[in-house]
């Protein structure tokens, strides 16, 4: 077969990355794997092949849905639906045509497959939606019924002609759009008023005060950068300082949801008040504060983050814990140095402590994972945003003597293929 050929496929499974799996071949044969977006298991679709260069698999795009799944819905982002040309569809909502409950079932299947196939781990896994949040006035904030309106941060791109929009699905071409259904109403309204920009990126940020900040990030950066605006985010009764353009969880319910899940895990493993606790890839200290909330006001906590501005904010955000410190360092180097150079007294406290880590999508990696294990902490709480990286790291932790009982996935990215998970490991 050649690129451009059209075939009919039965879709049988979901794959990591927001694509689905069919096999092309004669009945009774194993067939060639074909990865296709915009469909789901149980559907029969007509597919145009877009890449046939690899011997192991092909890629294609749906031309027509021949037999639709009962879980198919009109796409929550109308312009991303199949009735629009493929080049005009925005990216970022690759599960938006699937009923919300079925999205979560598929994401759980991806997590379970990664654990079994990549990590060779026989672990039960569960999935849940974001947890409701009660604000200081007593109002309860929940996920919307259709899973839209959750993004408090949106990045739009500006092309050479000044057009603004998200990148297209699986491309780096700017696609102008008239709506942003995954964003909060305030961000969607602000985005709709943007009509021209300098080539690069524009970030829209809505912190706890509700006012949207528009942050141009042109490719041609000025020689001198202005001092970033500092905004405040609220999680429960705590305030967190963070640069307007700095990292903060995107879903409006995510910071409290992750705080609750990590708190649950810390209580499950029995975090020791006399231990030395680490928060790795700590950002502005969100999860370090969860450690402090469990362990108490005298907790010894060190949060480690490579971004100096985030570390500065973490020091301020953790001021209520007298034993808290914020270190600016590459996590892998810092942990390796600590594992090699800790004194006997420090080693004893580390062995009574808990390590919380929230690495980037690529995971912690073998070197860092083994260095963490050399510290011999009482327990490890791993927050993951990629199931494949999680499975690889959990396999290394198992080799080093740390086992998990379960994986708790949480759907902090509705209508996309992304998924978060929290895992508690003990020796």
C-alpha cells in the first residue's frame, strides 16, 4: 500500500498518544498495525493512509465512519470534528468526540497496558474525575457536566502572517478558531478578542483573582526582559505565589485534587514527623505544602526545582514550615550528590522520610530513580503525567526494592488523551 490509498478498518484498541489501532490484512492474518486518530474501539472506518514508510506500522486519517460506536458524540470543539477538513482542525482535544465516561475507560486501559507491557507490572489501577473544590465562601466548584471550561492556562501560536490560534492536530501549523471550549469562559472571551500578533506565542492565564493576563511571547525576544508579574493561586486555605507565566496546574480543580491525592498517599504510607522529606521537581511548592500539611509545622522538607524563579516562590510559599528549604538545582544531580554525600545522621532522617516526585512527561529516568532508591526513604509518592514513563520508572523502583499496591489515575485533561496518576511505593 502507498500513502494516499484508502482502506476500511475495524478499530480494536486505543494506543498511547491519542490514536487508535486497527489491523489491515486478510481475515485470519495478524495484519499490519494502522494508527488512526478521530475514531475509537468498536468502530469500522474508512481510512486514507498518510504514512506507509515504516515496516512495523502505518498511519492514517479517517475519511468516513462506516459503523459508529454508541460512545461517539458530536465533537465538543466543533471545528475539530470530522466534518471539517483535516488541515483546519485544531489540536488539543483528541478525545472530544467520545462520551466522557468512555474517555476515562480508554485512558485507564492505556495506563493498564503501559504498566503490563512496558513495566511488566501486575498492578491494579483506578481512574476518577477531578475532585470538587469548596472555596472560602462555601461555594462548591465541580467539573462541568460535559467536561469543558477547565483550562486556566492556554497557549496560542502566532504565525508569520500574524494569525493567532492553536496548532493543528498533529502539526505545527496555526489554525485560527472561533471558540475555545476547553478554556474557562473568561479565557475563551479574551482569546476571541485577539486578532493579530507578532510571530511566536501568546499565553492566556487566569489565576485565582479571575482576571485574565495576556502574555505575548514573540520569537524575537527583547534584549532586556521585564520582571514577571507574580500572581496568587489559592488551594484550600493556602496561597501560592507563582509567576503569571510560570508553571501551575492547568485544570482549575487540579491543584486541590493532586494535593488531596498526595495527602491520601502520605497518610497511607505513614509519613514520619521526624523524617527528612523531599519534594522533587517541586515547582513553587504545591506538593511540599501537602507534605507539611500531613507531617506538621516542624517538618523538615526540601523542595528541589531547576527554575530559579519557581524556587524563590517556593521558599516564600513554604515559610510556615520552619524546616522547609527550597533548592535550585537539576534534580538528578542534586539527588545523586545527596545519595553520595549525606552524613550518617542525614541518612537516618532520609530513611524515615518520604520522597514525593512530580517529574516532567519524560519521567524521572533510570539514573534519578536509582539515586532516589539509594537514599532508602521510608516511602515514595510518584505523581506522573505520562503512563509509559511512569511504567518504566516503577519497574526500576521495583528492581530497587520498592513496590506499589495500586495506581490511582485522575482525569485532569478531559477531552484530550492526557492523564495524571499518583502512586505510593514502599520498601
